[in-house]
C-alpha cells in the first residue's frame, strides 16, 4: 500500500511538472513546390521553431545579419531574429531542387513594450505597431503629458525610430483673460512769500528792493506803483498787499498751490489660441520715431503702444494649463520729450511683465504687482533773513509733493469650444443708426430701438446684453 501511494504521488508530481512547462508552439510551413511560402514573423532577439511538411536536405539564409538559422532535424528549423529587417530562407531537397522560399521578417519585440505601456498609462487607447525597424504609435490620448510619456517609453525600445501618429483628445483651445488695474494718486502743496520795498531819495532817484517772485524788477516796480504783477506759473492763488509810509512803499505777496489728482487705468484683453501655438494681441497704435542714418538721412521707425498681449498656452493634463506669456500696457508721456534736428519725440510710459505660470481652468493668478510711494519736499529761503522769527516766514518758501501708484496684473485661463455664430453678441448689435427725423427732430443720437430685429438669428443676438458671454463657450 505504501509503494502504491508513493507511485501515485510520483505520477501526480510528474503530471503537474509537465503541465507547468510552457510548450513551444512551432509554426508549420505550407510547402508549395516552386512558390514562396507565407511570411514568417520573428521577434528580434527571440527564436522561433518551424516545422516543414516535407523533409529538406539543405538550408540557406540570404542575410545572416538579420536572422540566423540552424537545423534540429530534417523537418525542423530553428530561426533566431538578430536585427530588424527582411530576408529570405531557402529550402532544398536531397536532389538540390527548390522546395520553397520563406520570407523572414524580423521586427522589434513589442510585447514587453505593450505590457509596460498598459502599466504606466492604464486606460489609454494607444495602438502599437512595427514598421521596418521602428515602432508606430497611434490612437487618441487624453492629454499631452501622457502622449509625451508614451513617446519617451517607446524611445527606450526603439531609439530614434519612433513614429508618432497619436492625437490629443478633449478641448485644446485656451482663452486667456488678462486684467491690468492701476491706480495713481498725486498730492502737491506749496507756499511762498515775497516782500518788496521802494522809495525816493532827496535827489529823486528811485530805490526798489524785492525778494522771491517780487525780486524781478518789473514785478517790484509794478506792485509798488499799484499796477499788476506776474506770478509763478504753478501758482493757484495769490494775495498781494501794498502800503506806504512817507516816501517809502512796501508790498507783500503770498502765493499758494494745492493740487490733487487720481488716475485710473483698466484694461482687459482676451485672447484665444490653440494649445502649443502662439497668439498676439495689440490694441493701440504706432508712434513714428525719426532715426538719422550714417549719411544724414532721416528714416521713420514705428514703435507700437497700447495694450499688448502675447502668450503660448499648453494643455498639460485635462484642465491643467501651462502658460508662457508677455503682457504690457504703454502710452505716450508728454512730460518727457526729446528734441533734435527740428523733431520733437515724446517718451513712453510702459508697464510690462513676462512670465511662465501653470494653473487649472478658471483659476487666477496675480502674476505682477507694484506699489510705489514717492515723497519729496523742498524748503528755500533768503539767507539770514529767513531765520528771523515770525517775519522770517516772508522770506521763505516750501513745497511738498507725494505720488502713489499701485499696479496689479491678473490672468485667468479658460478651456473653450466654438459656439454658434448667431449666439454671439457684438457691441454694435444693440445700437441702431438714427434716421434723419430721430436726429434732427428729436435729437436722438441712437435710433429707435423698436426697429431692432425680433426674429431669426439677428433677433436672438439683439436681445443679448453687453454683460453676457461672448466669443466662446466656457466649459
């Protein structure tokens, strides 16, 4: 009984061992005398065992560098793929007659590559094929990042021999909304005092003396004689007092200035581009700048100004967007000019930023910010006289100036898709040109709104408000 049990255990173990050994499947060639058999596909660096229907006596391979062969029997052939390419295997019988020619095609082994591709990018419908000695990838992937990963992995198996036929699905158009907001405030105050005195000597010769604005001889003579005077250009208010004591005349002049100003700048350029493509936008103009060449001639060069935007979007993964952008707001500055050879050229005031950011659809970044606070004051006086208590104020002047500005630039990207043309609103859709009666009889600069279209696509557009969506549909 023990021997019987032992034999049964041995047989059971042998059967399990045989079942676990992978059986090499040999390909059978159809031997058709005088004709070429079907092609034999052999993976590179792997071997295939081929069985023939008829016995052969001699074998030959056209290009041994592509595939190597050896015989296991008169009906079995061992073929080893060495390099990608095609060659011909020839079989001859004992009489030296041709049995068949077999086309052997050696291609890269993509079985492991397919397995790694499924592990790294699960769920992506990427098709892998071989072409000559390279790999061809096709299909639609969900993002550009996964496309790059698939290409990088393919380069490991076929360096510089990868053909990319893949495309990226989903929305690939990006609208970038940029907001420039700047507030500038300036405050300036000044107060100056002048005093003048004049009289006549016994011989009738006049004597005049003045300080500050009255120091000018014409101003001193004019105010002392009761005439007018010329104040400074920056004066917003002035008070002149004149009185006499005997043959002497005295005059006091007080000039004051207080100015406040606020500047608000707001620009919101919107621009749409395809993922990976550059787009530019300019709303403004071009300023002519004369340039003198080496021969003394003058040529005109045009410098753009206004609201400028240049950006290149790249949809990285689903709604993740990488943005490389350059934005600027510029304008003419009349306070600084350059004059030469009869030409007068103004300077430019420009706020510009250039950066690369990454954010998701609908998110915003404050990519630039500037807070500037400039302060200056100036005090002037007549030497020694300005130091006199109380009366010294008549010989002094003071100026105070402060300028503050704050600039913020915010960007917001959106993935967009086209929409129907009749669903878009334009600024001109809600404005009707006035008729002659509207303009001359009723003084209307805009025509009667009742004449707007009410049906069809034009009517649908006319009902929309300026504050609605326009251009594209935001997902």
